[in-house]
């Protein structure tokens, strides 16, 4: 296997990962509740949040300020635009 074929395979994987992931609506609702609780506090921050990191098993989560947070095995990242969307 040469380097160019390996490089093209990794690019195709990255393009699939960059698409929007459809998650369980219960997870999105839990993330929406976490974000609403955070936004009701009116905490002054330098950068706006990018989403919520949430555990798939117990639905506990926290606000993320990085676009690509480091996740534990049972966690997923829900971007803010997916949380704010009405249709999921």
C-alpha cells in the first residue's frame, strides 16, 4: 500500500465524521436542559459555549467551550446549533 492511497482513505473518513450526527432525541432534550440552566445563570465568559458534553447512560453533562472536546468512552458532544434547533 502506498502513501497516496492511505492518505485518500483517511480523508474520506474525515469527511464522514464532519457531517452532522443524528442523536437520540432524549439526549438532545437533556443537553437542551443543561444549556438552559447554564444560560439562566448569566455567567460572564470570554468565549461563548460551543455545545454540551453529555453521558449517554445517565444524561449528566457539562458545557463545552472547545469545538472538539476530549470525550470519555460513553460521552458524546452535542453542538449548540443542534441544541437550539427546533426539529431534531
